[in-house]
C-alpha cells in the first residue's frame, strides 16, 4: 500500500515537472513571436501581446477551476459544484 502511494506521488511530481517545462517552452515561443512582430510593427506586437496575455490568464484560471471541480468542492471563481 505504501509502495503504491509512493508511485502515485512520483507520478504527480513528474507530471508537474513536465507541465512546467511545457509552460516554459510555450512562454519562450510566445516571447520570440512577439519580438519578431515588434521588429515588423510595434503596435501590432502590443495588440498581439495583450491578446495572448489575456488568453494566458484565462487558461490559468480555467486550470484552477478544474482542480476545484475535481475535488468536488467550491471552485476558485466562487461557483458551487
């Protein structure tokens, strides 16, 4: 039983590491994209950067809400499940 719990813990930690790496890779990709747009047109880069920032915030909030839903408790946004 303890061995199973240790394996589950290790799996959760590995998923977190992979997720952090993926988020870091996505962040670098977006920064390079916006920097490339800035070389072409600064206003376009600002607009695209703003839109991508809003999408990133919405995605982060959706992830937090999903965690609350899985637990069966109250979600972060105050919604009752």
